[in-house]
C-alpha cells in the first residue's frame, strides 16, 4: 500500500479508510484511542476505515490526519504529459 516515498494512494473512500487504518495500526492505537485524540466517535473512525463515510465532514478527517501526523495532498493527475 505505501510506496518507498511514504505516500499512500487514497483515490477513493475505501482506499482513504485503508490508509487511515494502516497509519493507526502502525502507531499501535485502537480506534477508541484515535477517536478520543481526534475528538470524534469510535463509530466514525470505524466508518471511515471501512470507506462508509459518504458526505464526510472534511474538518473531522483533517483532525484525524493531524493526530496521525499525516497530511492530505492533492495531485493533478490530469496534467501529466501536458506542457
């Protein structure tokens, strides 16, 4: 899942959830621990990790990523090969 550059491709909600789960498990945290630190419910973390957060509030996601010391990057895939 992770590349040697440290980036995790998360082009869909399920992949984003898997990325969050991977980072959480690397830190050996439970869902409840991450939820408490990010001030969200454990159920919300579970839904996120399972890609079931349609209509997700970006602020919650950013808090979770901040606690995990991770960031969200946006790459313009459409510009590859263009001048």
